[in-house]
């Protein structure tokens, strides 16, 4: 069995970080579906009950804001994975 050299560890870590960051960006699709759901429900509700249109629009904007806030955590996590978590060798090189 071939012994793994020391240089393969940072390369594997870098590949895992990139795959994790890519997987996190899938949350953007979920946020888009959630926002579409919020406004679709608003349109259906206003079509059934026009007298509460202003009040329900406020609730729809609140739902939009909360959905968008959750979606903004995905790029934050991607940047954390990419730039904050580093291997021991990368830390030694960046300090020198």
C-alpha cells in the first residue's frame, strides 16, 4: 500500500472546503422557492379577500424579509469555510 505524503493533506482539505462552499450555495435555490411561495400565497389570499389586502401585504413583506435573511447566511458560511478555516501548513506559511 502506498504511503500518503504530507502534501496531499492540504490538497484534500482545500477540495473539501470548495465542495462545502458549493453545497452551501444551494440554499439560494431554497430561498428563491420560499420567496415565490410567500408571494404566491399573497396573491391567492388577496384574490379571495380584498378587504385585508393591506394587512396581508405587510405580513408578506415580513415573510420575504425572514426568508431573505436565512438566505444571506449561506454566503456567510461559504466565506467562513473558504477563508477562516485553514490547515496547519497554511497558517504557518501566512504567519512567516
